[in-house]
C-alpha cells in the first residue's frame, strides 16, 4: 500500500493515543503545545491524502482494520467527499484552537485545561472516524464518543448556564443516538448487514421485489430524524442557542463549524451509499426533508432576527443554515447532495470564523448585547473585518463563500423542476431575513457611536494566534467564493462515487 493510504487510520489513532498520553503530562502549556502540533500534523496528512486521491486514477480506496475483510471486519472507504471533509474539519479544528487561546484561559479554571485538550483529541478522533468508516454500527460507536466529548466540552466553562445547556444538549443527543440505534437494529433485521455497501445490495433486491417497503421506509425515517435532531434542524434546535451561546468560544466554533456537519456527512453517506438515490425516490423521503429544511431556513432566520445577544444571534443563524443543507438533501439528486456538501464546507468556515470573531468582540466591548457593540470596530479591527466577511457570506454576497453555495442550491432546485421553485422563493426570503439580522450588528459596530472608545478598560486587538486564525478563515471564505467551480465539480464526482 502507498503511504497515504495509511493516513485514515493514523488520523483516528493519533488523537486517541495522544489523548491517553496526556494523562501523564504535568504542565498545561505542554498539553496545549502538543495538541496544536498534533492538529497541524493531522491537517497536513489530510491535505496530503486529498492531493494523492486527486492524482490517483482509482478515485477511492478501502482500508481494512485487522485481518478480517468486510462485512465481518471494520473497513474504511475513502473517496473525494471523505478526503475533502477530513481536510476541512482538521484545518478548522487547528485554526479554532489556535485562535481561542485567550478565551480558553479566561473561561476554563486553572489546572483543568489539560482535560479540555484531552476531550478535543477524543472529539477529533470520533469526527474523522464518522467521515471514514464504512459500516453503520461503527459509525454509531463513534457517534457516542462524539456526544460524550462534546457534552463534556460544553460544561468546561463551569457555571449554571453551561450546566443547564449541557443537560439540554445531552438529553437531545441521547434521543438522537437512541433513534439512530433503533434504525440500525431495524435495518440489520431486514438486510442482515451492517456494512454500508452490502446493506445497499440487499436493499436493492427488496425494493425490486417490493418486499419490506414499510420497514425500509421506517428505518430510513428514523435515520433522518436522528441526525436531524443531532444537527439542530428546526424544531429540534432547542439545545443549540444555550449550548453555542454559553460555551467557550472554541467549543462554540467547533460544535457549529465541525461537529454538526459530521452528522450531515453521515446522513448523506447513509442516504446515498446504503439506500441509494433510486430507492430514496421510491420511498419518498425527499419531500419531508425538503419541507423540514425550508421551515428551518425561515424560522431560524426569524429567531436570529429577534435576538439581542450577539452570540445567540450567531447561534440561531445556524438553525437557518442547517435548513439550507437539508433543502439540498431533500432534492435527492446528485446536484442537490453536492450543493448541500458545498454549503457544509462554506458554513464550516463562515460560522467558525463568526464565533471566534464574536468572542473577540465581546471581550473588546465587555458586553454580549448587540446595542453595546457601538463603535467596537475602532478598537478591534481584525475581529470586526472577519465578522463582516462572515456576515456578508451568510447573506450570500458575491465573492464570499455563501454566494456560490446558495447559487448551487437554487440551481439544483431549478434543475429538479416541478414545484421545487418554491424552494428558490424561500431561499430568497431567508436571504432577505439574514440581511435584516446582520445589518443592525454591522451598523452598531461601524456607525453606532463611540461607546466602546470611551472606555479605557477595553481590549484592543486580539492576540497573534487569534489574528492569524481570523485572517486565514477570511481568506478561505473569499477563496471559496471565487474559486468554487473546481470544488463543486469534485463534490459532484464524490457524490457519484458514494453510491
């Protein structure tokens, strides 16, 4: 095997091994430095893996763990979608950790940051495994690891609000995991398989013969419902505002930018690789997903518009953005899945950058309220520019990541024909609402007065790591907005390979 073909296994095992070794470390500074070096290495390995796949005529490969082949052994399947998402996730996690050092020092009690980085490494291992593994039960195992690490990270900022948020998040995550497990039990009872591709071959037979139509529909619905809950799609978003709003900046950036996106990627893998696009059309799952996505787009934007706290406003906008993703999935076409995947990438960079910029602006203004952001642009230029780029991307202004994302979603709706034009109308209305909740914040920052300037106790620019993070994320956002065509073509090829 080529060297890069071992990278998927190393991307999972290295964080697990380092997390275990960190219990032996004594200094918190050493723990942080080792974590940053590790995640820089993971980012480089993911990028190397993606480049190697681009230069490989086979377009994907499989990696077997142990001596037993599929379906008895655990197997990973790595194609363009998996390699792209691994690169995006690892780079975002590295940048989020690099840019949130100041917030972590302020929010986490001295002596406990070592456990924070241990949990981060466990979280990363579970995220990469969810992206790469090729059987459903192993995905479920890493979903549970992901949930435990995420819940523990939320409560690391120890106060009553984060404890309450953690309880909400844990309860909703358990419900989602339980439904996912029930769906897996049902699917195994129908197909006798847990391996995604082997299950797909059995499902094709049952669909052709007309057998087990209702059990297949129920199992598919349970998978969609479980991962909708975990992704905070409306009305399952009740855990999201408090979790994102009260957690530390880095945790908010990771949860919104990476963790919920891993659930979306898993859902796309299950829909395309396990059931198949033809089966999805026969079972009629597309319309419910589309309707749920459209409702989440509108109501998420309305809820964001009503917020007075800037961090909760950014949090509620995630509900709307998840609606865009599920709208693309609801088309049940290659173009729709590819557009949804593009929006995952665009929103990953945009929302992580917004949370890190928001954390820096809150420290500058010493307030969470939007009305107290008056004149903050004069004190913290780097964070303000990054927040502006993120807001313009949410709106969908040309040359930012959100524009091609919404364009491809609209194009997928038009190509699908029929009554899908309604999706384009709702997309336009949601975009208008995003202008309404972003514009007042930008007005306060730039033209709302000089309240921030009058206080001599406020921080000015963020530390070097946060500056570098915000600059890198801003450049990535602009690059996605300009050089989007090659990425979209690659995503379309990757969706075809999933099946």
